[in-house]
C-alpha cells in the first residue's frame, strides 16, 4: 500500500502548537522597548508632558507584560497597544536600510 504523503510544509503542520508564554512575552517586550528607544530618539520633537505620559504608559505596559501575556486574548490586546504606541513613535514607518532590497 503506498504511503500517503503530506503535502503541507512542515511549518504549517506545527501551527497547532501554542506559543510558550515566555516567548510571547519576550517578543512583545522587545517590541515595546523598540518604541521606547524610538521615543527617546524623537524627544526634541515632543513636549516634556507628552514624553512623560508616553513613557509612563510604556513603563506600565512593561511592568504588566507578564500578566498581559497570560490572558487568552494576549495577542489582540498587546497588538492593539503596539499600534497605539506606533501612532506616537511612528516606528513602523522606519525601515532598516540594511534590510531594504
């Protein structure tokens, strides 16, 4: 009897495995830290009050990141927060010149 060949690439067959919380937390921590660095680089363009407010919000998210990552809707909540910070920092509009073809 011929063997049935799975036509799905291996990376698609592993999609059912949940991402470990620590990996998810680490990923989002890096992303929020990138926004923080971007904010510091643009400090001269914002008022101290605006910078202070965004920095406090970033610190609060980073402090609660472990707890937020454990929620069932963690991806949705954290992705929304990243989009909100992106409105201020504009990080998604920046590109790495080494990665541009």
